C-alpha cells in the first residue's frame, strides 16, 4: 500500500528512511527527536553537528547509524501559534522537502512521525490532514511506500465532527440491521408448513434446471458458458468508461503497480475485500455499483460490521478520498483500504 498509517515507535521501523521532527539546531531535543538520537547512538549527533542547522520547513539527511533505517531525514516543523502565521505552508514544506530528499537518495520506503504535533503544538487532526494531503499528492507522481507513524492511540484523533458523524451512522445502521436480524430470526425459527417448504425447494430446483428436460451435465455446461464478467474484467471496463488511465486508477486506490499488473493479467484474479473496495472508491462507484463489483470478488457490504458501514458512509456522502477514508478506518480500529 503506497500510504499507510501505522501505530509504532518510529525508531523501530525497518524502512529506507525515517523522518525526524527536529529543531533548527539539529542537535537533538525531546520527543521523537530524543528517541531517534538515543536509538541511533552518538554517531548521529556527530554527523548532525557538521550540518550547520536547518531552517523551519526545510530538511537535511544523515545516516541511520544504529537504527534499522538506512537514513534519517531531519526536518524542522513550525511552532503552532494561532494557525495564521503560515504554519500550514511550513508544515507542508516539511513533508515535501523530506520526500524530495528521500527520492534523491532512492528511498523506496519512508516513515514520518506527525511533525509539529507534539511540543510544537500543531492540532493533531490538522497535522494529520496536512501529512495525508502532501504525501498523497506526491504519491500520484512517484513510486514509494510512505508510512505515517502514530505513536500512541491518545496521540491520534480525526476531527471530532467526522468522528461523531461516523459514530452516529454506525449506530443507526447497527440498530437497523439488528432489528431486522431479530425479526428475521423470529421468522426463520417459526415452524414452516411442510408443503410450503417443499414448494420453495421445488422452485429453486426448477430455477436451477431451467425447467427443461436437458440432462443436468449438459445444462450445467450451458450455464457455465454464460458466466458473468469477472472482477478484473469489470475493473478494466470501468477504468475505460471513466476515462481514467490505469495508473490514475491504482494510485487513487492506494494500490501498488505490481498488484495492479497481476489483476490486469489474470481475469480470474480474486482480490481481497479491501483491495476490491479500494478500486470501487477510486472509480467513484455508486453504492449499487460498489456492491456489484464486490459480488464479482465474492464479497458483500453488510451492516453487521463497522468496516462496511464506514465505507458506506463515505460513498453515501460522495467522499471518495481514500486517504480520508483510511484515516477514519484507522480511528475506528478497522483495517485500511488498499493492497
Ligand atoms: P514537534 O516538536 O515537532 O511537535 P514532538 O517530538 O514533540 O515533535 O512530537 C511529534 C510527534 O511525534 C507527536 O505526535 C508525538 O506523539 C510523536 N512521537 C513521539 N515519540 C515518537 C516515537 N518514538 N515514534 C513515533 N512518533 C513519536
């Protein structure tokens, strides 16, 4: 998945580069900066001393020393004042400059902490939005896997409004489903008249056999020849209908090129549910079309789990931004969309 939000300690990430939320001196500090210096060892500070500091919004690179990461990219986030002092532009610049450096050093995997969101006071939900926006823009043009590393659950919050809207939507749908489910099970458990039972079974059988006197094998053969378009065929058709290029589609789906090629070359490819949904979101399919695409992969949307309800919430709002959807899924402890 090109962009992933993970919960971890960034010093443990086995990636080509981790990003440090440093201060202008580059000589170490508290928070994530302190943790990175402690884990990297004194060699890191020695190299940082040779760099002559770093301006806010800029980035510089060093080795990773004792860290599992090969490089550390040091960037200096803005101190948050009231949001009207150019903080957003500076924070965006931190992500862009760090990604540009990572690309220059041929990094394929990069991990970011939520820059400025600790001691520097940038509101966490807004800091996360800036991170997601800049990284996803970059990924539209570049092949890289980028992790946003959230240190602890308390340090993470999507906007209150979005959270409560989704929570309400989940509540409503759970209630509906459970009420229906209860009604359904009462009906299912009620004794059924034997003839009614037989009638239903007969109808099913006639439907299968199409009421003709064909030998079963031949008929099955005929049925199998009418097999529906596969997931992969539907995906490629929809890409064409929407006038998208393949790359536009898989990038917007947060799916990497290799997986897309696999799906493209195998018409019987069976994707996972998150992958199938990621494409539905990327193609901006309606709820009905999404269900259709999911069915082709052998899945359905159900009101019995939060993951599905959250997806339904975003589709019904016409919000097809996969990164925002993943942000919400993460907040509700659900698996993320994409490969
Ligand atoms: P800043 O000064 O830029 O605000 P901080 O280090 O105070 O930097 O905090 C930036 C973010 O890094 C915070 O959200 C904090 O929770 C997080 N953080 C702190 N330690 C770690 C760690 N070991 N791994 C990942 N994130 C961390």
